[in-house]
C-alpha cells in the first residue's frame, strides 16, 4: 500500500485524504494547528460560537456535479441546507436593492429602481441566464480530458463562452459605470473588487439568482467536522499540532516531510494542500520554481489578492426580522491609507444551532494589499496593533448602530481578525482569503499541481484553480488523487 502524506487539513487536504483512502492508499494529514479546517473553521469564544468562513456554499443545485462531490466527501450529509428568498440586501441613501434568488423578481426589482437602465438590465439578465450553463468541472479536470471529453464538457456552452470573453475585457468598475442609477453603480462595483473582471461579477450574480448558492446551518465547523468524520471512518489519520517545516527531497523526488522539531516521516507521495507561496518559500526552500506562480507573485499589481477585517459580534436583540446579509452606506471611514464608505454586516439569524436568545454576526471590511501592509507593519508593535483593531471594531459597531438605533448598546464585540490573523493561522499569502484575482488584462491560471523537476509531489488547494474558494479546494483535492492514481495505474474510485 503506497503512502501519501498531506500537509494541511482544510477542505482540499481532507478531500485528498478521503479519495486517497477510497482508492486504497494509506494517507496521513499533518496540520500545524490544534484544529482541522484551515480557513474553513469556526470556534467558541466567551461562550459564543464564531463562524470563520462559510457564508454561501456554491455547487448545491440539484443536478450539479459539485453537489454530488460535496456529498461524496461527507460535507453535506444530514445537513440542513437553507435556501432563503434572497442572498443580500444593499441599503443605501438612494434606495434598496435585494438580490432575489428568483431571476424574474430580481429583474423587476432592478427595473423598478432604474427604468432608465432597462436595456443594460435586460442585457445583464440575459447574460446571467447564459452563464448559468457554465458547469465547474467536478468529474475530471480539463488537463486530464481527452478530446471527446473536452468537446462534451463545452457542449451547449458557446453562448456562455462568448459572454465570458466579452465581460473579461472590462472591469467591474467600468461595467458598473455604464448604469445611470448611482445605487446600481455602487452595488455592481462592490460585490466583487472593482478592479476585477466583470465576468466575475456576473458569474457571482448567476450563482445567486439561478439557485446554485445556498446557506448552511451549523456553519463552517460543522461542515469541516463532517468531512473529518468521513475521512477518519475511511481509516485516515490526522496529526495536529505538527508544523511541517520542509519537504524531504532526494534526487528530485519527494520522499516525506520534516517537522519543525526535526522529526522526519517518509512517504511515497507528498501533497501540499496549503498556501502556494508558503509551499515554494518554506516547504521547498525556494529551490523549485514554477513560472506560472512566480510570474503572478512578482506582478502583484496585475494578480492581486484580497483579505478582510472581520469583526465578530454577539447581538442581544431579536434579529429574526432583519436581513441576514446587508451592506449599508455610511459616512467615510479610513483604515490605513484607504477610505471606505460601505460596510457589510452579516447576522446568523437563520441558524439556531449557534445559540438561543441571541444572535452572532460578523462585520466585514475588505482589505487589499495596502491594507495587508498596514496591518503587518502595525503588528511589529503589538499594543498599536491591538489598539487599532479595537478602534476599527468600535467604530464599525457605531456605524451599524447609527443605521439601526434600536441596536445601540446591544452589540458586543467578541473577536477581531485582520489579514495578519489569517496569515498567522493559515500561512496565507498576504492574509488572502481567496487566490489571485483576475483583471481585464490578465488571464486565469489552471494548474495541475505538478512542479517541474520534482516528482511524487503535488500542490493542491484553491491556489491551483483561481479565483479559489471552497469549490477550487474540493475539486483540486479530488483531482490530485486522480493524478496519483494515474501514475500508479490504479483505478480511481469516485468518478
């Protein structure tokens, strides 16, 4: 029985482990933290549950290959999937826009807000319908398909491909500027970072209103715990509190791992299901280069990443009639050198598994590279860092209270995470929560995870399939084991 060591116990690592066990390999997952999940986690603090990741889960529409994959890895077993009527509310001075799940209702709402934008709204709704035909490959990656399989995968997608090509040429900001109504311009340049391609925006909207995005009761920790249980039921082993410092390499072949305490563990394959930059700089000691990744790391202006300041709160108030996901326009506020005027507020009023009689929530502020550098510099002075976290959190709560005066004094700050927090706990590049963003002048990267000059080693996770997220993590974990099965000439179980 061949042995696979997996570095990282997030969605990708657990998926690799699950399929590895199913295919007859011995797998062991190592993680530096004392919990599984990586980015996808939740934790308890001051008697309150804090969800650290999942807001929406994509790939949950009946008939979608991704839904079957989520079930295969145990993530959706016995889960209460919540399908609300809407997925977001944008409440600004000049009106309110609701992202209804029903596409006709969404269209009517847009037209009622701005009749003058009718032609652009009709084009948007048409594009959403066509992009709904785009299916994320979950059975087999494009780079493993034969010509017949490739043709089948792209069948009936010609219209969608043409739409993507059109939208890839412009940014969200330029796309939003075409609309006459100021609120539509604000919303369409906020949902996705405004420098990213408009295709990303319309794809997100397509997922929202075409029923392929849902909410999950129980949150991220329950989600990852189900995957962990599936993996362990199959005989897999997880070793926590074990920081992998490097990959053991002999004559260009990965032979195992070395922990920070000097312990060495041998294996036939190593799968690095963790941050790509961390892999190249730390685990591979900068001795192996991949041109695709190197180019993107060196041209960060063209291949940006984003993080966030997430402020976790508990609300001592009945939030049942409030939008669970709302973005408000507020007086301008500054973090570092960047000024913001929109604030996102999420409350888990739909999830009674988080507690009874009070509601937990998260205030989110997106952070770009300048934001990461700001927090990173502050972190060298721990007191200044903590003071700024406190200032931003208190100021954000006050803005929520200004919008909803009845909540004044009823919102308690539980925790504050910055880009540095994500970097510390998950080794994420610049504290990023997703992989590289796509700008109009750049192209998306589809990577096999193989590194030139290094055999028996695979990079897995969201970085090999930008823009990243849970879908990229779960599919790449599966595809990694498919490739190992091909190398070993054994049948892949799970197609």
